[in-house]
């Protein structure tokens, strides 16, 4: 039933201050990660997606390992997240300013990312100089970068109806559309010869109403999804005295979950509970019905994760651990404690 898995496993740096082991040999780290990834895949829907945060230390191993789990054909992309807003001038070599989020689909022919809303700035290039009743549009290239030798069917003359002139493409850049497609473009009024009608090469009229949303890109800047310090601030507005190391920004995880699509979200390295926080916030914003499943093995489940979820439910606005508003939601969550092997021995 799981539509999206997002995990932020230990980066294997040995220096994050976590209470669990974080300085494995590479092979041991991969073994720890691989058996969890295989098990989690069995919980996913066929149109689901898997996202994993990592850095340069294990990025190559992560892609290799997940290719074994999901198949290399189901690799979508390595997203680059700008995690720092200023360079680390005390770095010995280069300032480490970004992390990766490896993205795999359960089946790349069944999962496609949800498109993002367009901004006003992105729509500014769409105008309507000829007062077309279909609304704003922009001129798109009528040629492609293929040669006449490569695409002989795209090398043909077209007529400018305003001058009756026969126009040929160049040998190295033929038309983008076949003869039949071009005739349909003419019929639909999609061929633009300029305001005077005498341009030497036509353009394609691409209407804003047909563009739809914005395809997610592979580089995510901190101005859009936050940086490391934003992640710390997100947590400390709720729990001001916590010292949890390196929580992710809520806006970063919200974007992951949004493009993954509506459905259940699973995080089995849930840490401070940012994934649950992000799901609750997204549902608030778009009235979605996403569900979340979180798994954590450490004692900060009681001191950080569970209190965080309770506070996020109670109000969406907090400062210094106190609610700024009473904008809460009706919400129920259940938590289970699974007895580990060590617990069993201790109880005996």
C-alpha cells in the first residue's frame, strides 16, 4: 500500500553524534542498508517511488545497492540538494555544500512525478501579441538539431501564407514536425510568422493553458526547500531544548512527498519525525489524505519524535516550544513497541 518511501539513513561519517553505530566499514553499512531496502520494497505499490538521502561518502554505494533492489532500469535520478547557504571556510579541501537524494521507481513505466505549481516569474514569458482568444503563449523553436541525413522526412519546404514564399530548413537543422503534423499545426493556428507575417522562419505557438505544471528538476536550492539550519529551526520551534543532530528541513521532505504522489508514506529511519511533520503539513495545505508510517529504534522516540507529532497536530505555528495559534487538526495516530532480541533476554 506504500506510495512513497523516504529514508535518511546514517551517512556513515562516524562524526554525527548519533547514539547508534555510524562508522561502519562500507561493506557492513551496505549490508545493514540492503536487507532493509529489500524488505521495504515488498510493501510498495507498483506505482510507488523510493527516495534516499545520502552524501558523497556512500552516494555511489547507495545507487549500486538500490539498483540491485529495484533494478538499474528503475533509477530515476540523483537529486542534488543545497544543504548549506554559505561556504564552510574552515574546510580542508572543498566546502561540502550539497547532499543527494537517490530516486528509484518501483516501476518507472508506472510512476511519474507530480508536476509542481508554476510561479509568476515562469509565466512572464507567455504573452499574447496577436490577441489570440486561447490566451497567453510563447514562441517555440520550429526546428530541431537533427540533420537532413538523419531525418530526411523532416527536410521539406513549407509555405509562408503571408508572402507565398517557399521556406526550407537548413541541412543541419531540419523541421521539428513531420509534413502531416505541420499541416495540423497550420489548421490549428499554431504557426507564427511574426507580427508582420514576414519572418524568415516560423515559430510554434505554445499556449500557457496547455503547458500544465512544472516538471521537477534535479537541483533543489536552499531558497526553495530550506537548508540544514532550517531543519534545526523547524525542530526547535517545537522542542527548543532538543539537541537532535542534523534534522532535515520540513520543506525538503514536503517536496519529496508531493512529487511522489498521494498515498501512504513510509520512513524507517524516521529520526526526529520530519517525515510525519511534512505529511501533516501537506495535508493541511491541500486537504490531502496521505498517511504516514514511521519506524525508529532509539530512545528519542519518546523525547523527540512522538512529542513533535503531537505538537504539529495541535497547532501549525510554534515559537520557543509554545503554540502561536490554535490551528490544529483532527488527527489520530497509533504507536507500537516491538520487542527486540535484547529486550527479550533482559525480560527473561
